[in-house]
């Protein structure tokens, strides 16, 4: 007798239960509480260049306008911009990197990636 099918059934039941629990708890609990707690304001007067890697030479994938609010997922070290080597992974629309030199934190400092 194979245990493969009973284990598959058990896995399906557990997954179904987890989905049901998340749905019953509501959308706020489906996302970790610290996921959206990190925000910042763009201080670059000409707009913040958003890049595909935390480097000054990587491809530009967008621009965040001056004084706009951005949602930060996490921070990492990268190329230095005016003495600041921190970069933030932004989760607004497209996942892109912005130099922390041009973003003022609003609230808690972002976690490390």
C-alpha cells in the first residue's frame, strides 16, 4: 500500500485550511504587518531615478516624482551616492531600487533585505 495518496490528500486539506483561515481573517492579516509599514518621501528635486539593481550604472526602470511617497520593502548596501551606500527596494507598481540618499524615512527605518 502506498502512502503517496494519503499524504497528498493531507497536504491538500492543510493547504485548503490555510487558505480558508486567511480568507476568514480578512485581507489585513494576509499580508505581514511590517510589509507596508515602511514609507519615505522623495527629496530629489528632479525626481528619483528607479533602477533594476542597487547600483548607479544599472538600468533605469522609472522615476519617482519629487515629494512623492514611496513604499519601501527593504534596504541593502549598494553603490555610494553622496556618501550613502543604502538603497531601498520600492514596491510601488514595479519592484525597483532607489538610493536612500534621496528618500526621507516616514516612520520606522526599513528592515534589511
